[in-house]
C-alpha cells in the first residue's frame, strides 16, 4: 500500500512539473494570443532597411494627407516589447479610419531578417516596418526631434500636414495616445 501511494505521489509530482514547464515555455508568447484581430501568418513581416535620408523621406509625407504614427523601438528594449501589443491594437483600430502607422527598429542591421521580423510576427504586427541603418544615429534623432535623446521607445504622431502633435518617450499610455489620434483623425477629414 505504501509503495502504491509513493508511486502515485511521484507520478502526480512529475505531471505537475511537466505541466508547469510547458506553461513557462508558453508564457512569453501568451500576450500574442490575446490579439484576436489578425490570424497568425506563416511568413515573417517584411522589414525594409532605411538610412537617414530614407527616414526623412518617410516622415516628409510627400503627397499624403493622412496623419502618421511613428514608433521607434528595438527588440532588446523591454518597454518597447511590453508596449507593442497595445500598438498593434491601435493600428488595427485606426488604420481604416485614416491613420498611417510605421515602426522603425533601431536594432543592428544584421537583425533585419531574423530577430526583428520574428518579433513582429509574434506580435501579429502588420504595419509597415523599417530598420534604421546609419553610422550617424544622432543625425536621425535630431531630425525627428531635437529634444529627443534617442531613448526607446519613442512615439511621434504627425497630423495630416506633417506637424508633430504628440510625442511620448517611454512606454505609451494607450488612452492618452488614443485621445491624440482621435483629434488628428477627426481633423484630417
């Protein structure tokens, strides 16, 4: 009887260990499952490499009369990773209402086909994605905002005329960002 009880306890402990190790392996991806709007794609999102001139062109909004949301981030930046599910939801909510949204990764150029698209796929991100590759990051930072130190994440909202109407350094506050977006989406119509 003692032997049977000891075996049952041992089997139960093994089952608990197995279940908990599976749950721990799944935990980092649990937030991706909460994004119900986009089905998981089989390929990683395309990430285009840009330099400072390419960034200037993207932000100039030539011929476009839509507001633009720009998020600067990196895969190694924990606050960037933490806010990304909120950004994906905002993109899904406002894209059809007249908001353009791009992300600009500040990861190493070597990550353009590996870590960056893998993370975007995990997040189910479908907005255009770029990786800034420059030897002079200070030039890009000064162009975007002379008051910006280059800290990540950084989010900038441009109105339909290309003027920065909202910027936030650090993890966004979704309600605050949504209020700013509402103002420019309504005024751009």
